[in-house]
């Protein structure tokens, strides 16, 4: 008796619908969750054929499934292990997952169906699909707008190079571009990136590969656009002479560890950034913003031009005379013939292929390091990697 009461309590309080029918398809019992799902009272369904809860074509086909099973033993009762639709009393339908078990009960067979409502899951999937489409359209729109602006800027540069008057007009155009880019692109790009991350988070329970693929495309596109925008803004400030170093004393080790953690989040699969510090001292005096830009630019290049399952070495050193920053990868390397042009603006080595980039990053690094009275040195070999060394006198 105790076991019977426990079983009844479980059935009565189950969150999924539980329905039993006999060999003729007549309903023998329905738990409260099942009644709520289909919108019936118990008296309205007991003794009726189970197909009253089914829309067409399942409604007409169900008796055939039962007859076939009774004569052949072929288990084709509707919905075994798959998604189906249910018909409510008010005529509306809804999706659910149905599992059916055959039970031997009091010297006869009955069938027990377990009904799990999928309405909320389907609605969430539809919303995610709509969000993905909206975000893709937004990214495409922003990309087209930015490309048009960059093209317009290049065309303006060609025109203003004719005379000093045209050069003055170019400077005005560049200033307007910087102001417009800062306000019109930074906030929308940040919103797109945040929304993509939220979609990726909310989509995890569905394990939908299409959502993951398209969210990845969105995040990569936003990252590329943000890099292009930042490079142009940095170059404009440098060209206008608006960058003045602000020296402060700070803990280089803590500073570098934070950058390592940040960059590890955007590294490729199984790409590991290994940070080490040499020396008993950890405090230095430099411009933190300029140094951060240099470190991030060099580590980003190491990530970009190295493959998966690789190590990127990030080292700092403080000795009696110098502060040294080293970033080393084992990526594609820089061709010897290209190395002399490496720090020129808009220059890219011929072996970069389709890897995205503006050709401005290293030029900006060199100019930032020079502003801090430092020097840049590098060594590279094709397919063996590249090492960049920034050194600052104390």
C-alpha cells in the first residue's frame, strides 16, 4: 500500500503529462499535468479514444497503428521517441516530445505515454533564429557603411595630395571622420558584440551548431571591424600630433598578467600564452596606455599568424638599466625581402594571404615605443616564427 501511495503521488505531481490507454486506444487515466496541457477535465477524456488529443493526420492514422501492432507486434504507435503535436480542447495545437511504454498490468497490456511540452523551447529557438538574422543584417550594414567611409577617405587623400590647400581639406575631413567613427561605430559595434555573446550563452542548452557558427561569424566580423577602427583612430591621433606620453609608475608583472588573461580569451583553440617575468624588480615607469596598446598589438599578431595547438611566449624583464618586453611565436614568419618595409604604414608581408589586417599595427607600435624613448627589434624566419623585443632605458 505504501508503494502504491508513493507511485500515485509521483504521478499526480509530475510536471510532464502521463496518459494510459488500453489496447483499443481508449483513455484510462490522465494525470493533472496532462489535463492542463490539453485543457480538459478528467471526466471529459476518460473512456474516449486517444486520437481526440491528436490533430490530423495522426488522428486518423492512430487506430491503424494499434491494429498493426496487435497483429504483427510492430511498434509504430505514434510518437515513440520523437516530437509530435497535440490537439487541445480549444482546437489549438502545440509541440511535445512523446515517449510510449508497453506495461503488463493485471493480466492485460496497457500503454503509458509520457508527454513533455516543447512550446517554450520552440519559442526560444525561433527567437534565437530571429536574433541571429537581425544581428547578421546589422553587421553587414555596419560593414558596408565602414567600407564606404574608408573608400571615401582614400579617395579624399588622393585628391588633397595635389596642393597644400587640398591637404588642409584632407585634415578637416580626417578630423570629421575620427569624430564620426568614434560616436557612430564604437557603441553599435560594442552592442553587436555583447548581443552575440548573449545569444551564444542562451543558445547553449539547444546545442545548435548553426547558431554557434553564425554567432562565431558575427563576433569575428565585429572583432575585425573594431581592429580596423582602432588602427585608423590611433594613426589619426599620431598624425595630428595629439599623442603625448603620460608616464606613471606601476607594477609591470600585474599589468602583464592582466593582458595575458585578456588575450587568452581570444586565442585560437589550444593556443596558450605563456607569461614569465625575469628580475627581482617588478615596478617600472612608462605610459600604461601606450604600452598596453603595443603589447596587445604584438600578442594579437602572434595569435593571428600562428596556428592552433601552439605556444606564444610573452616575457618581461627589469634589470639595472632596462625594461624589456618580448613576444615570441612560432607562426608563419616574415619573408626576408619584406622585413625592411615592415614598419611602413599599410604595408603587409606577401605571405599573409587572407589573414585580415590593416598594415598599421606595427607602425603604431614603433611610434608609441619611440614616444616612450624606447626601441623595437625583431627577428624572424619563414615558418619558424617571429620575436619582437621592446626595450626602454631606465
